[in-house]
C-alpha cells in the first residue's frame, strides 16, 4: 500500500477506494463460497489381500527372473509385513535400517 502512495503517486483517497473494493469483493467471494456445498467423498474401505493371494505373490516374486527381483521382493514384503505406507518406503534411507537389530 505504501509502495503505491510513495512510488506511484497514488492519492490516499484512490487507495481507500481500492481497499474498499477489495474488501467488498472478498466479502462477495466468501458469501459465494459459503453457499456452495461440497459433495461428500465416498469412504472407500481398504482392500486387503488374502493370505493365499499374498503367499502366491511372494512365490511369484521369489521365482522371478527380472534383474531387480530381490529389490521388488523386498519392497512388497516390507509393505505387506510392516504396515509401512508406500511413501514411507519410497523415502526410506540406509541410515534408518539397522541390519544388526533387524529393525527399520
């Protein structure tokens, strides 16, 4: 505000009108948004794999011939057995892994 008065030669009365317009517009936007009702999102319950399907997945991963087989197997086993979230797995660094105590 001071910048407009000092550097651009805006008169205080003009500045007051601009502020008044902004306040009115802000109030209009608030009132307009208050009327809009957001739709409620469906609550999707998580879907879990059965133990048989999980065992089948682990068997397929163990016998995979892909060059990154061990990485893939480890990632899925960590996700399935620790309750770790996908982003937590992605953000995991070596300093957070203790092989001696077998903890993450």
